[in-house]
């Protein structure tokens, strides 16, 4: 019996800072595939790199500067013409996911910032919907294990009720696991209680606070 090859999930960090929202998605991704299978690239801030080391391996260089074979690499790109399939993983050693918080509508940043710099990699889409970082990691893991995308149920749009007067709507798609949307519990708690604090800092200082800022120590 042949030994199953390890599949690495590479998140190319592209947000200007490691804010709490993206941190919670990264943390959830690490839980989904395991710290030993998760790699963060393009992490320039040494404090943020140290923090991310709790979740996986960390490199300050971009994935395109590291010695990963592009011919054994899948880049998840919403603009790719072909859907991700189980057969795509036959000779693949890693999957690259953009560490980008979603825009609505999408701005095509994965193609601009990742895909065009990896010309020999395989580009694949997860379909017509936009998924979170951790949701994309989950889908890639499931497809690598033999499931087809059409076999994985998803929920498009998610309402998070903050109180009786206020509801936050996330316009993205979420894989359903045991009939429930796959979303970080930490992120839900943040959206319900703490996001206002970060928005106030953004308005006052013109920046998104990092998870390693003194604000959170």
C-alpha cells in the first residue's frame, strides 16, 4: 500500500495588518487542517509572524519566492476557468489560498496578486460563490479527499443577530457541516461584541488594529 502524501495548505497573507477578523479565519483554518499542514507566507511584520507561528509555519517571503514547485501547486482563484476536482490532486503537494478578506463584489485580487506570478501552477475555482479563507481551506481539503464540489452543500449569505434591533449580514457562501454553516465561533463572537471597537480605531486613527497591538495585550 502506498503511503499517502502530505498536502500543504499555503495562505499567502495579503492583508496590510493581521487584524482580528482575518486572525480568527486563520485560526479556524489551522483547526481544520492541522498546524503541521498549514503554511503562512508573505508575513512581513515579525510580531505578527511570531503570533501566526501558533497556527502553522511562517515565512516572510511570498510563496512565489520560496522553493515550492509550481507544477505541483494549485492556486485557488475565483477567476479560474476550471472548477476544483479530486483528480487535480494526483500530483499536487500544496494548495495556495489568498489571505484576503472578501470584497463584495469581488475585486479579483487573487489573480492580480498571486496567480499571475505563478504561471506554471494549476488555477482552480471553487465555483460562482465567494468563500471565506477558512471556508476555502475546508473545501480544498474535502475535494482533496475525494468529494466533488457539487456534493458539498453551501449556504449563501449568513445573518448574525447582534441584538433584537441589529443584524450583521455576511454576503458570502459558507460550506454546511452537519447542516450548519462553517464559520469560526471566535469570529461570530467578535462580530457580536468587539468589531465596533476596531471600527472606532479605524475612524479615529485611519488604520485597522493588528492582533499584536498593545490594544489587545
